[in-house]
């Protein structure tokens, strides 16, 4: 949580995330934030003790995740309404950085612990499907989200409706792209990391 918060407070102030919907150029804050999440994933895979520690505190992570989600939604609403960057907003930027760091880590820990508890010894059709589809979904969802966000943001619907619309459309379009552009074609599968 401390490192995520620190990345937001430092890199996020120099290279603000999601300014004018742009995260494809000059986005070192966003890149560093996600690179650290990737490194955490590697460390969790590397050392099983970390996973056991996370799995033992499911209720703690759930409480922290839900609480930080509510606070973060309020802060995101203020981002849109008032703007959040600039020297006069330093205190608010630091508070948002801390909440974002707590939210990111608690979300990772909560969903990992939840999956470990309820999905580890399960073998449903959905899980079998997602074992193969997860890497293409991960790769495809980002450009789809950016493209959709470029068109949804100008509608001015507000934070929650934009989030819901963007999430639902991203899931639908990513699933369709996987089913029709990746799954039937061996070349596309190999390009997206499938064996």
C-alpha cells in the first residue's frame, strides 16, 4: 500500500493519470503503477508464504477494499467536478494517493484471497474457459477500454454511469474479440501468448 501510494504521490503528480482521457503518451505514473502491480504478481507466485498470509485475512481485505472503494468514488467525483492537480491541491492529491494505494492493494489481496478460498478446488466450465482466455482478455481489454473511454467520457454522464458503461462494454467487446478474432485463429492465439 505504501509503495502504490508513493507512486501516485510522486509520479502521479508529475505525470497525472487520466488527464483528458489520455494515458498513451507521457504516462510514466500509470506505467510505474501497473509495473509495480505486475512485480507484486510475480513475487506472490515466487513465494507461497506471501499468498498464505494474504489468504488468511480475507475479511480484513474485504473491509479495507469496500471502505476504500467508497472513499475513492467520492474522490473520483471531485476529480471530475473540480480538477485535482496543481500546487494548490497538494493536500488533496496526497489524500487521494494514499486512498488509491490502499484501494489498489486491498483489491488485489481481497480478490486473490476470495479466489483461493472459493475457486481453488473448483473446475467449472467458466474456469476452464478462462484458464485459456485470461491472457488474451488481459491484453485485449486495455486498448478496448481506451478506445471506448475516448468516446464515453465526452458524454458527461458522471463517474459511476461512465464506469459502469465502460466496464460492461469492455467485457462484451473483449469477449467478442476473443471469440471471433483470437480463438478460431492459431496465428492470433500464438500472438497473444496461447500455446
